[in-house]
C-alpha cells in the first residue's frame, strides 16, 4: 500500500471494524458526520468530506473483498455510505466503466496532440502516432467488452404498479 499513510491505515481498520460489527445488513447506512466522528476527523471541510473519505472507504472495500465478504460501502451523495444492494453495486460498476471510457478518450486525445505539436520531432511524432493507434485499438476492445457486459447484465426490472394500500 505505497502512499497510504499509517494514520489512514488505522482509520481504514477502525471503519472496517465498525462495518463488521454494526452494519451487517444490506442498506445499513452511516452518514459522513458519523464516519468523521468515528475516525476523529472533525476538522474536515464539509465540501470535501467525500473526497477525503474516499481513500479510506476504498481500502475498507478492498479488505472486505479480500476477506470474502459480500458487503461493499457505496457512496450516497451528500449523505454518507451504505451497504450496497446488488442493483446499487451494478450501477457503480456501469458508472466506473463510463469513467474508464472517458479517461481512455482523454489519453488518446492527449497523445494525438503530440502528433500535431509544432515542436515535436519526427521521431516523437512517429512514436506518438504508434501509441495513439495502440490506444485506439485498446479503446475499441474495451468498448466492445463493455457493450457485452451491459448486454449480459441488464438492470433488474421494477414494476410500474404501486404496491401497498393504494385506494
């Protein structure tokens, strides 16, 4: 875990223990404020709390996975975290696939700018053009496989009919 400070490691262990002891069921929630209190991080700006906690939560999710636990802390924007349902986790997967696609496109554009850069040498342009071709081929393969994942894993259907005591 290079780059992960000892204090952050301790925070991840504290949050992991809390999840194991107090969040056994799907849908159980913990607010940002509760997490900050638990981790004794009371000086965090409310505007950045999500990004501050994301690294700790990522380590907790990694440890839960490593231990064979089905639980996964999913972010609830402006609220906190919950033990994700299969549908919520599917949406997170689809969202991350879109983020991967956007990042690959940004990398390809940046590489193509080197090809057009007026200060680039012929050798730099050739290497950048070769890299852009390889990146484009990789992007094409990733998009194909992402289409396969989305086709094989559609969202669960929900009934449009309201249930309960509707008169």
